């Protein structure tokens, strides 16, 4: 029966599996035939990963043009509520940042940190477009679940950056905890190429195009595949077209508009109902009435898009009754046409009269820094041996506009440079430089995917006060009246357009102006204060670079001087100078204040003298060596950390400081147990191995304090156990006597009472209480440490820890005195007599 039941169970399972597979096959076939349905394009699972303090991880997600939705699920051990986020130091806050095209890069020493969104990240928070969204970060949460559709974000490469603190910091700042995360990323796509939308139920028509060329400019006209399209109430039509090259203008218009088969001339029906066709246009993603790049009623006038970006564009047409807002049963038919206008090669502008240069790529031969290159014009004016080229011979002569030139006292023109950044260089930076021997009268604009305009750009520099320096991806360096220099950090791979606005008479100037555009892995070669490191992000599909700074500098480019021999930091200088009416006086006060902080951090370690002196007086030489070495190592470490003097390397001093501090705490606990030197050496050896591993692997984690106290308490408990079994190893405990003891409550009560009296005689209560007060003060100072108040509370920590050890050492009564007091105690003798075996061997007691 059992065998028959098992067989029946297996056959029934196979039947159910057959039904499931057959149903899935039918659904997939029907979905494929009708163009509906979606399938999983890719799915990645990220195992549990730990992010150390001031570290980060990048997650790359590739979204093809056929994707319908992307799901990101992250689980971490971060516990942050909204109130804690508002009160926390944002520089030490775990956060998640998102950016399209290249990795995000929050920077503590920049105004962009004010863009931190304190609300949790959600699907709605990502339903926006433009560069402003790319510069916002969100607090990390315990659980994050995002499902983003092709109506919210565009296809391409997206990066999710997980950061654990972003401040440029030295090791002396308060230790923040790391956190771990795991997650999964899955991408769903539509089966049919003509289907889109979150559920792949939206039909998309591809516009067919025909080239129309002229001598001065070329036109590309596209129209819908059918003669006319008809839409009823709440029936939007979606169209798409691809733009492969740089263009000056796109126009979208409609013709042959009919309502219920009646052709209109101005959008008005016979019953005076005014019909409109609302056109929503968006680059890279499906537009709607709430999310779009451009919009307009194309019945009244055509919709024009100046300097469109390269890539796929989407158009949504929605019929509307402009009279009362309701369509009723009206059906609108129309013919949609869009036209792309391109200037001849090497020309740009409204009338195709401005110069445009496609720069050629020259690779730099450096195996350690891949994808580094510079760009020069494709002509004899430049030389591949130098990244600089003369600017004046390349400038445009014609003014901005003939009508504007008559009303303006000065004529302006634009000169454009187009470069192609490799996709693999997304983890690098674009470096732009303009140098002249006279005062510059140039404004430079940059745009990704097209040519920039004065009112349409991604980054720009007009002068020292008008530029994009508020962006976290735009870094300005060495710019004055004669020089312009800036980096576009982590630039997206693809087509970039750079436009220079200048006077039309600039080419007649006798000045010599050079320009250079290059791609570098690390800005300014890490300012000569670090090394450029290349790392492959977690998916293994792209490479990004970052600066590994030396101990005295920080920031993404190692330009922030954290410590100096003058006792002043550039970050502090920036904070004190902003809003200060007395700059020099504030600088002097801050300089003297920093010296005071350095002296406090170093001199507070002198408190080691107290426990070291007492240990030497009690002839506890091992403890004396530990306390003395710990105090000296801590003082040397902080002296090196603040930039005064380094006896050894910072890593060695840091290890010695933390390891000896851990050992000093454990040694204090072990000293309180009255055991032999052999047992002490064994406990010290075990503690030395454990604390050395802690000091070498993850030195600055906050949990080390708890672990060291736990190790010390374990050592003390082990010492008491050794002392107990050593003291009572000669006692005879027969089974009958042991069972009698279990039922004699009075005996246990007396034993416990005598144990308490023994502890009181062994330790002095006043010093024990003083030791716990000192430890409480150390715990309070630890919790109050912050970036600004670190120097004060860490100095209090030094004093509290050493004084706590001193009080605990003083609390222990001399073992000989304790025994003498015990021998004169009548109660203690009676207890011992009651506990000792009456048949004890006299020779064994000797």
C-alpha cells in the first residue's frame, strides 16, 4: 500500500507539472503572436556584502530599449528612522545614490550635499527627469524595493551607489559602524518590438523616414506608417523614432485632422467643439501628461525642439476637447509628421553659419590607466603630439543672429566641438582647459547627447561667479581671468558637445589661446597626494577609478588637506571663511584652536602614569609595561595623525595604539583575579592573539569596545574559576554529602554570605565605585564624539579609561593582608571547618 501510494503521488505530480508546462507554453505562444507579454531579460543576485566606514559599492544595471520594468530589492542591517535621519550627521549617514550613464559621486566638501533627500527612496521619488534628479541621494533603509517602469526611467546604463559615510576623514575621527547588504536586480522586457509599457500592452508605431537634402542643409522627414491614425477618448497613440547624429532642430506637426470623418481646418467642429491634439515628447522613455520633456497642441502650431539629444525619442498623442474637456464619443483621425533638420558637415547654428568640429581621439599609452585619451581637431591645425590646439583659427565669424546683431552693441557667435567618449570610460573624468595670454572673453557650455545652447546645457562656465560649480559632477580648478579649467567627473559614455560663446571679432585678436579636452581616470592625478586605483564594479561589466589618498589628504581628488604642519585644514578653512566678516581673525582663532586640539589629544595620554605607577608599586611588572607602552603609543599615534611628527608609519602606530589599548583593558581584568603567574601568562597569551587580530583586521569598528570588555570579563571569570578550583581541590565531596547540601538552604545562605564578605575584604568599595564612574564617563564621551567635538571627548576618553584602570587596580587589597584578615575571622574559619573534609591527610595539607 505504501509503495502504491508513493507511485500515485509521483504520477499525480507529473500530471500537474504537465498541465503547468502546457499552460505556460500556450500562454507564451499566444503572447508572442499578439505581441503581448513580458519575459525576464536578466537577473542578478548579490550575496551579502559588508561596507566598511567611508567605503562604497556600485551596482550597475543595463536596461535595453525593449525593457518594460526593472526591480531592485535590497536588504541591509541599517536601522534608521526618520527622526534619527534628521538629527544625524549627514556626512556619516549611510545612503544610496542613483545616476544614469555613470557612477554617482556624493562629495562632502561641496554644496551638492544640500540635495540630500531625507525621505526614503521610493518609486515616486525616481519618477522625474533632468540632471537635478541625478544629484540627489537618499538615506539607506533596512529594506528597499523599487519597481521602475519604462514610463519612469529611460533605457541605458544605470548605477546605484551604496555609501557608508562620505566625509573626507582621517583615522582619528569617531569610528562609525559598517553595514552589510544583499540584493537582487531583475529586468523584464516585452516580447514584441512594437509593444511597450509596464505591462507590454501599449502599441508603438515606428515612424518611417525619407531623406531630403539641399546645398545648405539636409532634412529628414518621417511620418506614421499609415495614412492616418485614429484615436478615441482616452486612447493615446505612441510613436517612436531614432536620432543617430547631431541635429539642430526637430519639428512635429500634424495634417488632415478629421473628427468623425469631417476634416478640420482650425480644429473646430460644426457644433463649435474645439478639438486639440496634445503632443508629449520625451527622450529615452515613454512620455505622459505628468512626465515629459516637451509638450504642445500640434493642431494650432508645430512643436519645435532645438538641439535634440542623440538617441530614441517617444511621442504620445492624446486627443482633447479644448472647449469643455470631455471628448464624449468623438473620434479623431490625423496624419503625424516630424522633420529633423541637420546642417552640413562642420556647420551648426540657426542658419548653419557657425563652425562645428568633430575631434579625433588620441589614446595615451599607459597600461595602468586605461581609457585615457585626448582630443584634437581633424585637421593640420593640431598635432597628435600635444593635447593643446590653437583656438583663434577655429572660431566662427558670423554673429549670433542678424536681427539680434542690429540691436546689440556686440556680436556673438558660437563654435562647437564634438567628442565621442567610449562607454568603458564612464568611470573617468573629462578635463577641459582654456589658457590665454590675455583676459578671456569666452563662455563654455557642455551638453551630453547634443549641442549646447545658452538656455540648454548640462554644465557651463561663464566666469568665476557664474558656473556649474554647485554640481557634484562639475569641479572647477585654477580658473581666473586668463585660464579656465574644470572636470566633468564620472562623465557618461557617448557623444558630448562643447560650445564656446565668443565675440565675432575674437579671431582677429593677436592673443594666443589654447584649448585642450582629455579623458583622465582620476582628476588632477589625485593632486599628487594619492594614487589612482581602478576597480571593477560588482556586476563586472564596467571599470571606475578613484583616488587612494595619503594620510594627510582626502576628498575624491585628494585636494582636501586634512592635517598640516601649520595645524590648519582646508576643509576647516572653507567652513570658517564662509559667512565670516573677519576672515583673518577667524583664521588665527581657528589656527590656535586646532593647535589646542592637537595638544589635548596628545597630552591626555599622560594619564597612563597613574595606573603604571600603581602597577610598578605593586611589582606587577607586566601590567606596568602594558600601561606605559599603551600611553606612549597612543601619544605617538595622535601626534602623527594631526601632522606633527611620525615616529613610524601611520599604519604601524595605529596598530600599536589599538592593540596595546585592548591588552591594557584585558590586563586590568586579569589583575583583579588572585591566581598564579602561570595562569596569568596563559590568559594573556590568548588575549594577545585575539586582540591582535581585532587590531589588524577591522581596527576602527565600534563593536571592538564591547568585544574587548567581553574578553576581559571572560579572563576575570576564568581567573576566579581557577582560583576557586585551586582553593578547593583537596576537599572531599561525597555524593551523600553533596545531596544533603542541596537540601540545606541554610548552608547555601551562609556560604553566599561568606562569599560576599570575602569579596568585600578583597576589594575596597570606594575605589570600585570610582572605577565604574570613570568607565561611565568614558562611555558617555564615546557616545558624544562627533566630527567637530572629537578632540575634546576623545581626550576625556583617554583620561577616563586610564583613571578607571587606576581605580580598579587600587581597589584590590593585597593578597597577604586578605589572608591575614581571613585567618582572624571567626565566621570565615567556621565556614572553612564546616566545608573541609574531616578525614583530610595532614601531609597533603603541608
